[in-house]
C-alpha cells in the first residue's frame, strides 16, 4: 500500500494534460470571485477592514507624494509618512513603512500624480502584463495565459499591491536575454538594485559562469541608478535610507510584522519559537550550501533560463526577508520546468513537486497561522532540487555536444 502511494506521488500519472488545464481555470474562477468581493465590499480607497485597497501599495503612493512635493528624505520618516497615509486613508489605517532604497523612488515618483485607485490600477495592469509576457515566453508555448495568471502568488501580490510581479518580470526577462544579449540581460539585472535583498544572488551566478559582459552591464546599471537617484532626490534621501536600516531590521528581529508572512528559513525558525539569533544562524546554515551548489553549477554554464530558475529559487532560500508575495518569483522555475518536462518527459517526483510549489502561495501563510507549520522552505528547497537536476543535466548535454567532432 505504501509503495503504491509513493509511486503515485513519484510519477503523478493522475496529472494529465486535461487536468493540468482544468485546475488553473478553477483557481482563476475562485480568484476572480475573491477580487470581485474585494471591490464590492470596499468603501472608496479602503477595504471592508478600513485598510487601503492594495495595502502595501499605499507606501509606494505616499512615498511618491512626499517626493513630488520635494521631501524625498521624509519618505524614511515614519511619522511623516504615516501622516500622509492617514490623510488619504483615514485615521484608522495601519502604518505601511517604506524601506526601499532611493533607487525605487525613481519608479514610485510619478504614482501620486494620479488619484490612488487610478495609480493602483495602472500599477497592477502594467506589472501583471509584463509578468505574464515574460513567464509565457519562459514556458516556451507550453504554459498558457490562464495558469500563469492563476498562480496563487499573483493574487497575493495583487491583493498587496506589491512589486513582486515586476521583480519576476525583470529577472525572467534577464534570463531570456542572457545567452544571446548578455548586455541587455545585465542591464535588466541591474534594475533589480531596487530590491537588493533579492538581487545579490544573480551577480554571483554571472561571475561564476564567466558572463563578464552581463556582470559589467549589471554593475554599471546599478551604479548609474544610484547616481541618478542621488541627483534627483539628493544626498539627504540616501542618508535617511541608511538611517532607517535599524528600523527595517527590527521588523524581523522584534516581530513587528506577522511572522507567518515570512516564507524564509529565518521566518520558519521564528514561527517555531526560536529567537532572532538562532533564526539568523539557521538562515546562514542553509544559504551557504545553497550558494556553494549554485556557484558550482554556474561553472558548468547552464542556459540562461536555467540560471534564472536557479537564481529565483536560491533567492527564496538565502534571503531572510522573503514574504508571501515574493513567492511570485517561483513562476520562473515553474514555467521552465514545465516546458522542459512536456518536451522531454517529466523526471521522477517532478510533477508532484511542481504541484506543491504552484499551490504553495495559496496555503503557506494560512497553514502557518492555523497550525504554526512553516512549509515554504521545504517546498522551495524541493523545487530548487528539481531545477538543479535539470540544469546539471542540460549542462552535461551541452558539454557533450561541444565535445563532438565536427564530422560526427
């Protein structure tokens, strides 16, 4: 009986093409109903709880408002930004702080030129379009629009008004360009400097794989953006950002945010009752071998899409500040692995792990709240293993192809 059960999980023969098409449609229908319910129960710019629609987008919008009136440094003054948020959303609203570097203000800058809901709608529409265009391209004709948009992380990101779809689109586009247009790929990766805690893995991969043009373009772009933000917003904005670092760290260390939102190893240890010091030790204990494996594989020069999938999964395993909406990054390995599996056959355990990772954003936070079970690091770790297995296989095949004589 046990062997039959394990066999069904290993092979997942029950997940045929018709089910793979039907399940995302069901999920998409549920998501649309949930979004409709959110709209119908809203009161102006706030939802039924009295919080801003698109919650986290409120700090992008209020930061933009402060920057537009010539006070970019005040973005990092919590009292000043909270005053702007209360003015727009009412005195009952919770506070949504802004901890991004001034580079991100270059993106946020025009948002408050529009009314809040109009800016939010344009933000979601633009980032969602970029996300689906890139992920469908990574899916290489195998992954359609419905499963791309039905991925539960999309709903989580839209509900928060967050930037995870933008992050995913930029990283995915860089992966698509890496082999043929390395400079463009490097520029795209440099744009991720606005979210540095998720952007540190990619440069290491570029260095280890000897992709010097992409690395140079990435470094140049990041430095250019920093200088541009310095010229636009002034030195005081950067000083205020640096001064806000202890407050950002306190969000993790002192549980100033619901720890169930964290999908990292750090968050798992905190959820299970461990202290901040133990959580950091556990995070490092996982991050170091992951990075070591990553750099070893990078030296075998896997294709660009494989590098994108590796960077996405390893970022989820190495960053302590990885939230539920950041799981949108998993769309890159999900799309790539699905395309590879359809074309060459799925490997043992692969389909079941893909199903687990696809469903993860829908229940990981709920499971953490209800039962105190941190499932995300395990699920992401399994997905990382799947990507690693595929990437090393492709690298080996590429090496064999290169070793063949021209007349073979």
